[in-house]
C-alpha cells in the first residue's frame, strides 16, 4: 500500500485524500446510525489518510531543502 502511494503524483494523492475524507465522513454517519457493515474499514481509511499526509509532508520538506 505504501509503495503504491509513493508512485502516485501529488495531484493523484490530493484526489485520493479527498475521496478518503468523504468516505470517512460517510463511515462516521453509518457508525452513528448503527448501519456500519465493516467497522475495520474506519481504521483502514484513517491510516491511509495518515500515510498520504505523511508522504505529502515528506515531499514538501524535500522540495524546501532543494530550494
């Protein structure tokens, strides 16, 4: 999963981050109304969001040190 994220461009990462945040929002609603089918999906989404944000910050720090 992490290797797959590293090969993506910044635009692709931003797009996927937006999709995951929407999914996380929907999962929170499902959990609140007891309609959640896979509770483990919340953890997966949260961790993938964290991986993307970490990768983005690493890339921005690398760009700053080059400049």
